[in-house]
C-alpha cells in the first residue's frame, strides 16, 4: 500500500515496537507485525492487532501493572 504520510513510499511487512501508556502503566510490545513504509518508516498496525494490544493493555492497567515488556510472538 502507498504510505498515507509521505505519499511516496510503499509499505512492506515488518515488525514494530509498540509502547502504550495509561495512567502509571507503560506497556511495550516487541515484534508486532506491521506494514512499514520503506521511505519514511511510518508504521501501520492492522485493526485486529490494535484491538488485541488495547485489550491486553486494559487488562494490565486493571491489574495495577506499572511497567511490562512483552514479545508479541507469545500472542500469535
């Protein structure tokens, strides 16, 4: 797909690091599948993956987690 940010580059499959914060929670995921622009490096995460990330973050927030680093490979 053509990058919506730079309008020049095409995206290709890759892996991303995503950090989500809420209150005192800082939750970082590595190896998240993404489409990444080869020109400007903008990253696009699909809707299903985004929903899973947010669900996990909300559960961690409710448990009172302050910081966590996770490998997305554990969820796929």
